C-alpha cells in the first residue's frame, strides 16, 4: 500500500514506517535490521530442512531446537530494538503521528511525550498505552514536512522542540546487545570458538561439511555472525586456522570404510 498524501504531508501507516526503520537501522557490522531478519528466516528454513532430512536421533532434534531458539531470539531481539528506536525518535520529534482515540472522534496529534508509554501495534496500526489508545495511525517523518506547515509548527510548539534542519538523514544504530555467552578462551582473551566447534560438529554429523576448509570456514563465520551477534565476529581465516585439524580428521574419517 502506498503512502497517502493529505494536507501536504505524505502519511504512512505504522507498518509502512516500521518497514522503513527496518531498512534504515544498522547493526554493528553495518547490515540493516531487515537484512539480518531475512537472513535469520532463511537460516531457520534451512535448519528445518536439515532436521526433516537428516534428523535421526533425540540429540539431533535437541540441537535443532537449540538452533531454532537462538534464531528466533535473534529475530525478536532485532525487532524489539527497532521498535525501541521508533519510540525514542517519536519522543524526540523525528517523526509524528495522528490517531483516533474513539471511533467517532477525529484524528488528533499524539504528543511526543506520550511515546515512551505507548506500545506500537504494527498489524492493527495503533498505539496503545495504559490510559490511552490511538487507532488508524497516520505517521510522517518531520524532516519531510515543510517547516512552516501548521501541523509541524503546532507539534514543535506543543512539545517545545526545535524546528528540524533539512539535512541528510543518518541511519539509526541498533544498540549492541550484552554478551551472554559462556566464553572459554585463555586468560585475558575470552573466546566463543567452542560455539563454532559445536556447529562444525553438528554439520559433520549431518553430512553437510563443505568440500573445502576455506568454504567451510566462510559458512561458519556467516553462521556465527548471524546467530551470536552480541559476540565479536570471527573471520573465516581465524576459523580456518582453528578448525584445520578437525576438518581434516572429519574428511579422513568419512573416507574410512
């Protein structure tokens, strides 16, 4: 659905605005939130295919549940972070919205100070709080509204916010997540390489190892970056150097009758 332009303002639904934020919010590795979620969904679908094709033991299904849980938590974490950014930027006047408090009432401006206490319901195009509810939201980025537009002037005056400057927008940054993984590196050099080794072992048991160590290291680096974004990512070269002996042993064992 395209944005609707009324009274000189290009309005969007909450879902349309959220989609814009997903594309614009950047993570630490500069990937957009939308790209990370899309990658996670593909990763989950791949895990589903693997368990359907190769899952034979209870251990296989336990590993599948753990992997899917990590992926789902990652998706939810990114979505929640983007939603927090949306509310924060609404409360500072980077975008505004109007909505109906009752079915028979006209659209009215939602004060910026209300946003920290509202939950945005994307699917129902509404913002819900403990004592208030706004439906049929129309949202607009204030930087794209004419500086002298009556609605923007009123919004800024009511909330005591300065007029927006016409400048190139910078992407919002999703705040880094706290590291919540067990680390087993040498003193002073924490490491999560054991997680990579566990994934390598899972892929080996499922018969999914790449035909070369270089390709396997690249796959594992991408998996770790997506599944454990709160940890410092490993380069394919680091994984190549660490898992070389394991990979060679795995390939050798696969050739032994």
